[in-house]
C-alpha cells in the first residue's frame, strides 16, 4: 500500500482493489461512533461522497469544533498531520481534512483486507 497524495489517487487505488464498499462501511461506522448525522448509501459515487462529507467537515469546523475534534480522534487521524495544516482558509482546510480522514479510513480498510 502506498500513501495516496490526492483524492483521485486514493479512489483509483480503492477501486482497483474493489474495496470502495468497504471504505463506505468503515466511514459510516466511524461517523456513527462520532455521533455525526451522515451515512452513505452503497451507490454513492466517490465524488458525491467526498463533496457531502466535506460539507459536513466544514460545518463541524465552523459550528461544532468539539465534534470535529471527536471525529478526528475516532478516525485516528495523526495529530502531526493536522498541526501542519494552514487554517486561514476554512473551506480549503475542510477539503484537506476530509482527504486526511478518508486516507486514514482507507488505511484501516486496506489492513483489514490484507491481514
């Protein structure tokens, strides 16, 4: 497993290994654990999933920061990755954080599939 640099790289790897459904299951599981009112259906496209999830992350950063931190904790996004981010543009921050969360979820799915 290599670490994808972009969302498109991540989705290409997920789909190449036919693990997109498992990624959605893992994401839904962690969103439920974090008490985030968002669940993805099996037929959602990767782009629509990213956009909907990014909107929720944006809302959490702006309106419910403690819930945002809780989500990062539950997903287990490395703190060092979050600390490196520039928070001056909240919209761009939410896009980057959404990618970091999906990348971490992908790592969980990949490890479960291979071990």
